[in-house]
């Protein structure tokens, strides 16, 4: 490549004043040396003069330096013994002038000879380097406006060698219009020495393609500082710029996605889990603002968030999924609970994984979580409801079983009795009237069961109707008590009635049913011979009737089940009946706007009671 | 026609008076000797004091001692060679399974007919009550 002028300089051309200074300095050094060495070596001017001239010519940067030295040393030579005539200084002077010119010529010759070799070698190296680095090289001779481009430059600007004018306009025309003004200004400033030539610009190819170029150059100046030449490099940074832009775009996309995500996202950097990023959704879920978040600290105290597992057991910071992902590369998904600063709990489904570099080392950890509090609550309610439904289903199935059993017993008896009667008639035997009597009893029992079932069905559907009458509750209790006393003569039923009758608007038949049921239970579930105490208390707004027995009492579980349908307080295979009595009682009392309950504890007997309101206007509703 | 000492004895254990009465009436009219108990405990008491009957009709759901408890006592206290066949009478929906549970020999699902009783008796005691 011959286009380039690399000039290796033995001594750079210096300003004339600088050359004189160099002459003075080097002469001074030689005179000082001679003075110091005077005692044992007296150099003759014939030795000193050529030495001075050669040194100065080499380092002084021009003929001026040599002449300066010649003049100074010539005068110095006058002081030497035996030289104080006019011949010697003249000879010194002529020697100096001749030596200076000779050295200058020699220097020029050496430059010419070595310069070519160096130039070729350098050019080769440069070409290789430029090609490898995808760099174009240019040179601009400013005085003559001669622009030299290598092939790479032509490629960068999308033009052909044949259309290359070799003028700086070629470059200016190749610039993207938007970048042209700025780039030209930088060139002008570089030439004038205001700035260095270092810039990036776009190039617009004739075919419309755009390239990004990074340019560097230095300006060569003459002795007066005038710019003579510019030598520079162009580098195609289109790919680099595009890659950078792609990365920036990608970053923008991801950042937007992370910020917009309805899921909470937290990113911690390895190895310490310094918190890099927390998106607004994460802050929202955790119920804090930026102030609750301490960024750029160890993950172990990265946020003042309290996090527990799904069973509300606190998780130590170093055991948090993100910490484990960053530390040990753990991947996990689990339900967690965030406790907000105000104490509110949010259930989240969280997935955590390490982010790895290509070589597999951990770059960071990322946790993504969604708030599932509502779903979680719903699921729990659903599962509770399902459980309740299952319990109810089982109770109903059990009830059906019991009901079938209870219905079958009187049916069996009645059926057998009927068959016996039939047999007697067929055989022509006398009809045993007790058979019919027994049959009647069994059928009555059957119809009572059916009535009970119907009542439960009505209560269940809310269609049981009451027939209110003004009734003396005291009298009703007394009637019930005496009926049972006749039936169970060995049981002592104690009832001390109030002095006055107690008139209430009630359904006497239904309330009598309740009284009978409670008394029947008390007798059934207490030991034979033990007494039963009945009591009627009258308050200003309510009346309370209670039945106390001295039986085994009830557990809390038993008391709880007592008033539900199809359940018995004490589950016992030996007890017959549908277990509907108290359920029906409760229904009837509730329709009267009253309430029913029990006080009991195991081994201490039970007191069943109901309260009825005394106000008539209340009692009339629902009839 | 049938002498008393050759008559076959049936123990009926049933708490429901009318069913007990009906069974007793029917079985006696068929020529069997009938002894009764109102619950399992009564049944065991009878067996401990009297010769083993030829057959036991056992209700399952009874107060004091139910059919299962009776069966357990019965198997525990009387050797297999001595034991009379047991036919359970049950109102449960899964009568056969209940009978198997109590390790009974046969079962009658309530309500049952007189003919069904006869069929069971013939199966275990032969065609003739004597």
C-alpha cells in the first residue's frame, strides 16, 4: 500500500527557536563536561567541535541547532591554549558548518533509505490488523485535498473504486443527512486544533442502506502548527450498535412486562441475594410501599416482609425460597402467607427458580407469586361445605336406615298378627279378639311414626302450621304430668304449679307434644325409680318450663347433636325410636318464637327447658 | 298325636311383645314347644339353666343385651357340638350381612310371613315338629 506516508523520524522537525535552544543546551553540556574533566583530559576543539555538531544535529531537529553549536563552540575554542590566533576559530567554524550540513544530508539519506523498508513493513502489518478488526484506513492531504481510502473504506460507504473521486467531498456526501452537519463541524474543529477527531456517525449508502461508523484520526502539522494531513480509522459499528439496541429494546420489553405483571416479581442477585428488582405487584401484595423495602442489602434482611408457610409457621429469611434459589440453585413452588404491615394476611402461590448464566453459574434468583387469598378462602369454605354436606348425607343415610328399621317393627308385628287371624279364620277356629286389639296398637304406633316423619318433613320445608289458642300452660303441664304418672306409676313426677293459671297464645296440641316428648325422654333416659322434677317459672317477658331428670347426663358432643334431625344425644343400638323428638320440639318452639335448650353434664342428670314469650302480638305471627 | 317328650323346643328371643306373642302362638299351633326371652340376657339365662333347645330365633335390636352380644356369649359359653342353630330376625336393610356378622345359621328379614318361618324351620329341623 503506497498511499500512506509513514515517516520514521530520527529527530522530529523543530521550531527554529527550539533548534537554537537545543544548540545552546548541548554546547553548554559539552563545555561543562570539558571543564570537569580538565585535570586529566584536555580535548582539543578539533574533537569537541565535531562531537557537538553531530549531537546537536541529531537531537536539535534542524540545521539551526547545528549552526548555533558551531558558533558557541567556536568562541569557546578561542579560550583554549595555543588557539588564540584567528586561524583556529575560523577552522573550527568552517568544520562546524561543514559537519552540520553533512550530518543533515546523512540524516536525510538515512531517512530515505530506512523509511521505505519500514513503510512497507508497517503498511503490511497495518493492512492485516485493519482487515482483522474490520477497520478502514484513510488519509487526507489537507493542502491538496487528496483523500486516500482503502478498500474497506469503500465498502463501508457503499461506493466503488471507479466512482471514488479522491476528494473529501466523497466522505461528506456519504454521511447520513441527519449526521452530516455535526460530523463536518467535528472535522473543522479537528483541523483547527480545537478538538480531536473522534466521533460516531451514520453513513447512507446510495442504495439506502445505513451503516454506523466510529471514526478516529490524528492531524499532522507542520512546524508552524498548520494541519497538513489527517490520518484516520473508520470502524463499522453497525452490528455492535444493533446488538446494543436489541439488548436495550429487550430490556425495555422485559422491564415493562415485569412492571406491568399482575404477579409479584422479586429478583435477588447472587451470591448474597442483593435485591435487584421488586415490581409494583409484589409491593402491592406484600402491602407496603418502597419504604418497607430495603434494597441492596443482604437477602437475609432484604425486606421487612413477614412470610410464613401455609400453616402460618414463620419461615426464617435464609430459608425463604429466593434465598435458597440464590444460594443453592433450588427451584420450588409453594403456597406462602405474606403478613402485611397492618397484620392482614395474604395467601400467595409462589414459584421460585435460580437464573443461570451460560456456564451454569447462578446469576440471580427470581420469585414470581400471585395472590390467591380469595381462591384459598373459597376453597376452604368449599371444602368445609363439602364436609358438612357429607356429614349431613351420612346422617340422612343413617336416619333412613333407622326409619326403615323403626317402621318395619310395627309392620312385622301387624303382619304376623294379620296372618294369624287369617289362619284362625281359615281353620274355622274362634276368632281371638286380642289379636285385633294388638293389631290396632301396632297400627297406631305405625301411624305415629308416619306422623312424626311428616312433621319433620314439614319442619324441614318450613310449612308446619300452628293453630294458636289462648291456652293455660299451667293446666297443660298438669295434664301431661298426670297422663305420664298413670302410665309410669313407679316414677315420681314432681310438679308444683304456680297459683295462677298462665294464659298464652300457643298451639296447645303442639306444645302438649313438646311437653310429652320432654317428659317421655326424661323417663326413658333415667334409671327406673328415679324422680322427675317439672318446673314452670314466670318472668316479665318469658316463661320457662324445665324438666329435670337424674339420669346419666350428656356429654358436650351429645348436647350439640341433640336438637339436630336424625341424631341422638347418646348413640345406642339398644334405643329404639327415630331420634326426631327433640328436633320436632325445637321446630315447634322456634315457631312460637321461643327457644329450647339443655343443661347437663355426665353423671349429673339433665335439665331440658324451653322459653316462650308472653307478648301476644309476637305469638300471633306465623298462625 | 304328638307326645310332649319328643316335641322339638324353640327359643324365641324378641323384645317386641306383639311379635313375640305372634311367633309363640304360631309355633305352638304348629306343634313346637316354645320358650321365650325378652332380650339376649334372658336368653343366656335360660340356656344356662335348661337343656339346649333345637333352634333359636333371635331378634337383633333389643335393649339390655342385643342380638350380637347374645351371639358372642352363646359362642363363647357353649361348645359347637352343643349349640343349636340360630336364625336371626332383623329389620336392617342388609339383613344377610347382619346375620353373617352374628355368625347365625339363617336369617329372616322383617317383615316376614308365616310361610318364611316354616321354610326356615324345615331347613333346620326337618319337615316335622316332632
